[in-house]
C-alpha cells in the first residue's frame, strides 16, 4: 500500500457487541476499505461520509471529511480531511484492491447544521453539494443519501452487503461529537445517542 493511502487509514478497531462483528471506527480525516464481513462506523455532524462499494466483489469503503476543498488554494491538499482528496484516496484504494469503476455505487450521509459556528459558514451545505457534484462528475451512481438537516448521525456501513444503517442523534447525551468536530475544524484552520434508525 502506498504511503498516501496508508497515512489516512483508520486504525481504531473494536468488536461491536450489537452486531456481533468486528468494527472499524472512521474518524474525521480518515477512511477505510474492507472486503470482509465487518462494519465501518462513524459519527457525523457537519462532516460528510461517502460509502462506496463494488456491486459484484463486495469490496467497499467509507471516508469522513470536513471541508470540500482548501478554499481556493491552488494545490489540492494531500489530506483526507478535504473532500477532493478524501474521495480520490477512497476510490483509488477500492480500485487497487479489485474494485472496478464501472461497478461502483455510493451512499452519502451527513452535512448537518449542528454547530452554530459551522452553520453560519454553511460547511454542511458545502460538503453535501460537493459530494453530490463529485460523484456525478465521476459517474458513480448515488443509490441512497441522507444529507443536511440539523442533527448529527451515526453511520454503520456493511461493505460486503452494501447495507447502511443511520441513527439520527436527536438527543446527544454528551458533547464528544461537538468537541471533536470543533477541535478538528480548529486544527484545520491552524494548519493551513438516541434516535430512529433508517436503512439505506
């Protein structure tokens, strides 16, 4: 695996007792690709995740990014925190392990206006518009989406089957998500649960 692919690969593994399977937690700026019967998990506020898989082989992956681009800078950042790179690194990794571009499909989630400081800059809206536009340009069909609104989401993606479960966190019992997303945004600038479950 190239260092570019490995650098942003999620490493937080655990056993999910609810689904009785291995799970990988994908944090902001990370992604993961799997061909196994495991679940990829992330929690989104204004960030967006694309869940992309090869229909035939069952290889699939998830990314988690916070900003669509670097705000007009000439160079595309080699960082999975930015949408352009996060999409490229995910798709390239899928193709590297046997996925075929013509068989890829996507499900996209997130972009909620959950933080006052972020909602004023429309980060969630920009992320949602970016991921829809990017996938259209790459001719990768979007077969399901749950974007925008005002609540955080917990996403469970099962790459082998393509199933996605979304838990809308209408009541968040702790501020971990908000602190993580606020701190993550602060790092980006410095450097340059409860709810209904929906199946997608």
